C-alpha cells in the first residue's frame, strides 16, 4: 500500500468509527481538528521533503491523533491503522 493510501485508509476508518461511535458532536469536532492537523503535517512532510523537522512534526501529529482516539475508546484496529502510517 502506498504511503498516502495508508493515511487515507486510517482517516476513513476514523470517520467511519466516529459515525457509529455515539460520541458527542464536540468530541467529533475535536477529532476532526486533530485529523486536519495530522493531514497538514503529513502532506507537508511528503511535499516539502523537510526531513528531520517534517518527520518530527508528523510524528507529533500522529501521536496526538493516537492519543485522542485512545482517550475516546477508539478500537484497537483503528489505532493500529494510524500507527502503521509511514
């Protein structure tokens, strides 16, 4: 699977989980904000080839995404999909 496809698959799984999770609109909004930040950092890393700084920025965004999902009871398979993004 291509790197971008990994991100898109994890993003879609996150959205699908949100739809069926029964979380409040506020919690859904918070996850949406985390996804947006992760997408920006991920794209910056790929497009600008920032190496160390871009990698650190992406890893921080990925960790934030994982933390938010974990704190709201995200399924193990979803957490694994997010962790698998290169």
